[in-house]
C-alpha cells in the first residue's frame, strides 16, 4: 500500500473505533439497566452484574459492527472529498478503483474481526452466560439471604428478611406467594432457618402466621403456627439439563456433526445450515458496507450542498441489503440445500459497489461534454 492508502486506512480504523465505541456504549447501557434490575433485585452482587454484562458484549459488538463500518466509511470519504484530497488524486490520474483500495482493506480487517466474533467469542460467551444463569438460578442462598430488601426470587413471590444473625438465624421473615391466581398466601415469622434435605431446600419459620386471601370470595383466613415448613426449591430452576442455544454451538461442530446435533438437540438441518453460513456471510457484509459507503459518495458531480444525497442513497442500500438477509433465511430453514442464498445479500451489495465504482470511473457527463465540444468544433470549421 502507498503512503496515502495507509493514511486513509488509519482514518477508517480511527473513526470505526469511535463509532463502535459510541454504539456499543448506547446498547450496553440499555442492556445493563435490565440486567441490573434483575440481578441486583434478586440479591446478586455487583461482581455478578459486571460478569453478566461482560458476557453480553460480544453479541452487542456483533450487532453494531456493520453499522460502525458503514458510518466510518461514509464519514472519512466525505471528509476526504470536502478537503479536496480525493480531487487532487483524481487530477493526478488516480482512478476510483485505486482510491477504493483502503476501503477494501478496511472491509477485510473488519471482516476478520467479525469472523473472530462469530466463530469463537460469541459461541463461548453465550455458552458461559447460559451456564452462569443456570448457576445463579440454582443458588437459593444468594437469592434469599439478603437482609433489609424486598426480593423477588420468582414471578409472584416476594421475600423479605429484616436481619440475619451470625449463626444463620433469619429474623422477622415475610413471604408473599401470589403464583396461584385464586388465592394470595402471606407468611410471617419471628424467626426462620434454611434447611437442606437432599435436593430440596426448606424454609422453617417459627412463631408466625399464615394469611390466605381468596380472590373470588374476598375472604381472609388466618392461621397461627409455632413452626412451619415451606418448600422453596420451586423458587430456583432445578433443571439439570440445559438445552443449548444454536448460537453457542461452535462452527467446527456445525460443520462436522450437523446430523448428530439434529437428532440429539432437535435443531433442524435448515436452521443449522443457516447459522453456519450466516457466520461467514456476516463477515462478507462488513466488506460490502465499507465499499458501498465509499463508492456511493464517489458518484455524482461536486455540489456545494454536500454529498447528503449520495449518503442517503448509501444508507438506503444498506437497509435493503440488511433486509434481504431476513428474506433469504426462511427458504434455507426449510431446505438446507439452498444455503447459497445466505450469501445473496452480500453478492448483491458487492455488485452495487462495483457498479458505483465503474460509474465513477467512467461518468456519463464527460461523454456529453465531448460530444458537444465536437459539435462546436465542426460548426466553427464549417463557418
């Protein structure tokens, strides 16, 4: 690469890092709010929250990476045009094909990043996240042994402990169970203990009262007890079998053991073929959007109003290419032999970029001007 190509490539990578950081931060904040509500509300620590948010980052980066590639390609190309750097290159005889080399290398670099994400980081993070969610859901102690907070370990269940002694005694316990639509049961106890019995965990409440409200008749009945056992095993997901998500299956396993995965885990061959080839198609999309972002701004003549029309055209083409990915997925799920359709959006986008570069290299306006100049010359010769 020439010195100018390296300079343009460095600009692409610089603004790509900026746009990717901004987009990931926006999506991460939205995701973090939901995770914070769920994890901290269930009595988990801040370290668990940070671990969960870190495991969701590869998926967030996968979603925003093509958008960051497109935004940086358009931004840098527009800046090069506004500062007349591309105009100087064109005046020296540099063709649009040569000027597109940094955009192509930039697309290949980001395609390599996307490949690492989709083939390695994303399956590993999704698998680790599913494992940690299972461990947290089984950890009844982490959910319940938090004093001074109203916890919601399961939908329709509220649990509160005023104080926990050093010997494990729970003081002033409140438990509300609203999972049965026909009645609401509220338990209160002066003291309580957690007792494990094999795979089950019981909450033993001492010197308390049980209140049952019938939602149909609106009748309230109360029962005082000296000790009462409540099975809280149902508040945790005790399932020992975790069905994998299709996205956490490694690419090598999708390539070698597709039939075995179909029989053992129930994923259709079409869904497995779609997932496998989609991981390669996402990398190709990065190359395509980089070339579209560059080539779309190269067409058309110079205007003092800027290149907003070309930028809008490039953005619309990006939406069309992304929309085609959803269209071609359904036939592949039905028939796995149609897997080449997964690469159709990338191929169409590449054809569009090549067409724009060809149009920029051989515009129609110079031909018209040359024809008009020939006519003027013939008229002068005739006169």
